[in-house]
C-alpha cells in the first residue's frame, strides 16, 4: 500500500521530513540562501502522486525539454524516477537516461518502478553529495526538477555538472518560484527566485540559454557551459 493512501495529513507531513534527524538545525548556507534539507525516500509516493501532472503540468515540462532520440540524459536527483521513466521513451532504444540520486533507497524504488513498467534504458547511478558521478563530456542534458536547492554541496556539484556536459549540452533547471503566490504552498527554503539562481549559476561557469515561465508553479532555466573568452 502506498504511503499517501495509508496515512493522514500529519503522518504525510512526517514523510516529507529531511533525511537526517535534526537536519533543520544549523543548515548550511550558499550564496546567501539556506540550503534546504534533502527530502527522505519515505516521501517517494508524493513524487508519484496521480495529480502531479495536473498540478505542475509535467507533460508540458517534458515537451519543453530539448530531447532527441539517442541522447544521454541525466535526471539528477531523480528520486522515484518519475521523469526518468518518461524521458526513456523520448530518447528511444539507442538513448540512455541516467537516474542519479544520493539515496540508495530512492534508486531501489526507481529501479523497481522502471522494471514494472518495462522501461529498459534507465540506468541507476549512486551519487555523492559533492559528485553526481557523471562521465566528463558524456551527457547531452542534465535535468534537475525541484532538487538543486537541496544539494548539500552546490559548488562542487555545479563544477561536475559543467564538466559532464557534452559539446552543445544543456542543463534544465526547474525550481518552484520564490516570486509571487503560485508556489506559496511550498516551504520558502524549497523555492528559488530568478535572481538567486543567476547569482549561483553564472559565476559557476554557466550561461543562461533561455528562461521559460509557462509552467504553473515553477521556473524553467536552460543553461549551457559558458564560452571562455579569449585573451
């Protein structure tokens, strides 16, 4: 039985608590913001909730991503593999989706759901807090959906992501909006403003390719590795 079908509201709120007890105390900070705690694998059912597409228009998000058959895509912070499984059909049998997460329990869930749905081109990758463990120059698209703000070591992760991009590769960053009221149901530390995102990503060696705000509650940024200026 799924977690959310078997628990009341207070129990469900407990499911969404951080991985480590006491993680809310003395949270690390990065570029002026509080780094949010990582959502526990016990909240995986929330990622798979039936009304997620209606709430977030995940179908539109998938359509907005620059994906082509044969691509290698890294779903960084993939959780239960919600997006990884849906991207698998878009890259086709010659493409690969890397389901990347720091929690082995999440990867076990993602692997099970992929197997149950007959998805064969999703590969599980156990990441570290400072390293997504992606091959240098080997990824056409890195997708982060509502996860970047939870990265416990953003600096090293940004550097590894930049190095992992293949020529012409992009990073698709999706974050709940800090501006306005569309995402007011989300805790403040789990939302990001455009200003904060650019403050962190531009100095890390990325250039903004495009910003898309067609989603109901989230910003979508497409970043590429910055072109080094010649002396």
